[in-house]
């Protein structure tokens, strides 16, 4: 995967951590990913599997936002005050 292609899963994982959907994530050697859930589970994925997993998790997050089941924590959003 090119460096440009890795930016999107990284950005989506950053949002999922910021929104408290995940605890943490990091890259592992050889281009893999380690994702930590709130249950303490460490999910080790290849870059391809991380891309697919992240897109799915992000789609669920966006669906919950669209359905108004959760409210995103957007920095500087005056509606959240």
C-alpha cells in the first residue's frame, strides 16, 4: 500500500479513537496495525485487513451519527455547548 493510501485508514482510526470508539491503535512492523478495543482486546491486522475493518467500523460510526444515536465531539462546534 502506498503512503498516500495509508493516510485514510490512519485518519479514520484517529477519529474513532478521538470519538472514544476505540482505545488506541498503532502501526506494527511490516505495515500491519494493532487496534485496541475497550474490552482490552488487541486486534492485529495486515494493512489490507485494517483498511477493510476500519472502513466498516467508520461506516457504523457514521450510521450511528446519522441516526442521531450518538453525537460526535467536533472541536469548536457551538451546538455542543
